[in-house]
């Protein structure tokens, strides 16, 4: 079986998903390639997976003809579906619903894409995220749909014993854009810092994906709160180094904070949990796939920041709670996000669509 996965740019959660699932599928003898229409910093994370970066018809046509793929899985980019057919591809096309932003944005996206997807895709694939399941059911009632968890390999991305920092570190991973809600993180950091000025904050981002206005607004806000010297910003950290950072945050007595309004999944949280770094997060829907409140992480209400601050300090200072979450979180993702379970589900989907190993 030969598969091609297509996305806009190698960055963010979809780039992580593509690496993770290609590894899982390769273990089952399935050949995978990646096509991104634009270049991106995440390209450097790729290991042992053929990767193409092009948006030119002739080059894409050559990739398709040379690859002879049994199926092409196109994530988010519905306009690419008819393009595939025009370039002569006759195999199975699966439209994957991931990374569409807020619930309103996802609804608008799929409503606008409905006719194109219905006419060109053989099936839909999406994670077990309630708003995505609801939207796909509403807009594509007669289209074959496959819904299962994304995967994560906790053996190759795992805890690293690091030198303990002097003060707790609170981490945040994301783009400086509204749905990731960086403002919410800065507001929370301001309140936490007032209670314990020694706490440090680490932000991990892809600087190329932030608009100039968002960047300017971010700098102004942290300066107004006097946080400029307490926030360390790291851009485009190689994925191979992130396990060390998550481990260091966990060992410092801190945690990863996720402030997203809506997530289709939330790979940064999974990565943190895999490195025994506890998580405080908004209930952004997709994270329910692996966050069980007070068992594998903590949910907080973005409209009750004072309560969230109390939860943050409880997560840092309550050793029983902290140890339980660090241990149970890792066990949970090992069981529910297993690469073997993912590849089994994926192969079953392909078999249903008439493609055999």
C-alpha cells in the first residue's frame, strides 16, 4: 500500500501528525510520502520519510505518476481535491478534517467546502473531537466517514533527565493568533507572576506564522505588565529538542499551559504529557481525547482567571495531585494514542475503501 499525505505547510500539529502516523504505518509495511505546498520550518523535523515541497502542477503530476499511490489523504485543503483529478490521479482521495481553528471557523470552512468535498472525496477522516464529528455528520451525511484518535509514539519522544531549574517554569506552545489565545496566557502569566515573581515563562512558537500586528500587540501587552524579562521566546525549536524542554519544565515544578479556544486535537499537550510535564488547559474540545480533569491534567475556565491561578499553584505545589497527573497522563496516552491502534484503524479504513495491503 502506498500513501501520499498532503497539507499546506510543514508546521504545527499537522506536521507532527504526519511524522507520527507515517512512522506508525511504516511499521506495518505501508509506504508513505509527504507533500507540502509551501516550505516551512517543520521540514527539518522530518526523518526517513520522502518529502516534497511544491505547488507547481507539473511537479505534482510527476510525483503522482512516479508514486502510483493507492490513496491520497488531503488535510484541510479542499481546493486541492479537484486539482488532483485534473492532474490525472484516479486512486482514492480521503479528505481529512484537522486544524480548522475555532468552531465558527470550522463550520464556515466545511460549509463552503461542502460541494467540492462531496464531488471529489471518497471518504472523510477526522479525530474523535465532538465539534468536528457533528460538522462532518451535518454536512456530509452520505459520505463514508472514519473517526479515530491520532497517534503518538511515547517511546521515541519521552522524558529526558535534565538539570533542575531554580524556579518553576510555565510553558506555552502555539502561534500568536486569536484561536491559540496568547492574550489569555499573558493575562494568566501576569496574575501568577504577582503571586510568585520568581516564576519564569517559556513560549515556543513559529515566528514566521505570526502577523506583524499580533507580534506588535504581544510585545506591547507583556511590556505593560512588566513581563518582558520574565518571558523567554523560542522560535522553531527542532522537534528533537522539545522533549528536553518539556522535561525541564516538568522537573522545574512547573507545567505546560494551553489557552486555545478550540483544538481539533492538541499535539503540544500530548508531547508534554509524554515527557511527564503536567498540563493546565482550557476545555478546547479536542483535548478531551486525552485530558481527564484531575486525572491526566487540569481544565480551567478562561472566564475565571483567579480560580485558574489557584489551580496553577495547586498543580505546582500539591505533590500528590502533581505526581498522579504526571503518571496517569503518560499511561493514558500510551493506551489511547498507540501507533499500533492508529495503524490498525487506518488499514481497516483503507480496506473498507477497497485498498489492500
